[in-house]
């Protein structure tokens, strides 16, 4: 039942997973900007490879880059949660420790999906502050909105860490290796997204 509810939730959030479509114009400028911005993250190579496709639409905008990074991390967590839901059905006969770790990981990844969904919705409500126009948003309103985004993205990363922490007492084996390996990749893009969000906020701080 948990797996079915999780899959239903994931299907519901699919419309929120869209990232900016690549635009040919100014591709090189956007690429250079993304490469430089990714240098501020913990995993710059992962950051650049996951976001360079969107250079044309990101161009020189820290806001658009942060938004794209959140959308990419949300899509990654969504895929991982769907994988865990399927795995929990196929591996129902696992020993108690492994079964419990898998169940908890699915729950935590589902929570991360919800938190990143909220972050992306909040980013979409922002005006063009810092991108050439006020967008009608005050600095106080901007700080409040971005504080929510930072809190949710940080919570999502914590949930993803909790997912893998739950496997510490599980014996080494294929299940542990595969789940922790995949979750580790999700954590990288989430960490990068949080770093880019923080960078955006710091650039816009008065």
C-alpha cells in the first residue's frame, strides 16, 4: 500500500518536473556561466553535465540556473522513489533489516520529493528580481520566499542522507550497494541545487 501511495504521489507531481527547454541563442555564454557557477558546488562535474543542456535558457541568470537545478534534482529524486517503490514490491522477502531499511528509504525519498516540489513551486512564483526587473517583489518578500526554498532543499538533502544511513546495519550485498549507489547520485544533484540556490540568494542580498 505504501508503494502504491508513493507511486500515486509521484504521478501527481510529474507536471512540476519540467525544466527550461534548451534555446540555441547565446548557448556559449550560458555554458560559460553554468561552468563557472558549478565551480561553487561540491560536485562541479555532475553539476555541469546535468545543467549544461539548459545553457540557452539559463544564459546569465542565477535564478534560472537555481530553478533548473531544483527541477533536475526533483526529477532525479522522483526517479529514485519510483525505483524504490518497485524494488520494495519485488524484494518483499528480504531479511527484516534490509526490508526495514528499504521501507524507510522509500519514505524518506518520498519526503524529499515533496520538499523539492515545494521549492520549485516557490521558485516559479518569484518575479525577475536580479534579472533585469523588480518583478513586483520586495526584498523582504524575496528573502522570505528564498528562505523557504533553502529550508526545503536542505530538508530534502537530509532526508536523502537518512535514506542511506538506514542501510548502515544491513550486511553488504547487491541490494545495499545498488540502493546506496543510486541514492548517492541523487544526493549529489540535490547538494548542487542547494549550493546554487544559496549562491543566488547571496547575489541578491542587499
